[in-house]
């Protein structure tokens, strides 16, 4: 007898395995209204990427802040990937600022 009040359950029959379940889950496309609601956010994300590529960290921080404001305005299910991307962008901004500080300190 185990220390549990109920024994573990072993499912032996029926249903698809996990690989088949993952294969059947398809992302639901956004509706026209959802796409329209996301347009300002996507424009801000493009501005953010452009500022990071230029190395303009002040503009990148401002664009990231504006993008977070837009993300917070929208529903969570519409912005899952954008939230992940904003966190990756934050790490890129911090790393770029540190790299630039180190270069300036080395020259100074």
C-alpha cells in the first residue's frame, strides 16, 4: 500500500499520444478587428527594432515603453509573442548600452 490515499492512475488505452495532440493544435488566425487593433503595436515594434539596429538606445527605450503601453491596452491573448519579443529587446538594449559604455571607458 502506498502512502497516498488514492493510487496513481495509469491510462493504458484510447486517445492520441502527445505528439499527435501537439500536431493538431493550430494557432487561430486573428480576426480583422484584432488585426486592426494590433496595427499600432506592430508599427511601434518596427520602430523599436530600427532603433536597436541603429544603436540609438534612448529612442529604443522610448519605443519599448510606448510598445509596452500598447501591449497593456490590448488583450493578453493578442500579444503573447510581442511580450516575449519586448523582453528579448530589453536584453538587447541593456547589452548594447553596456557595450557602448565599455567602449567609451576604454577610449577615455
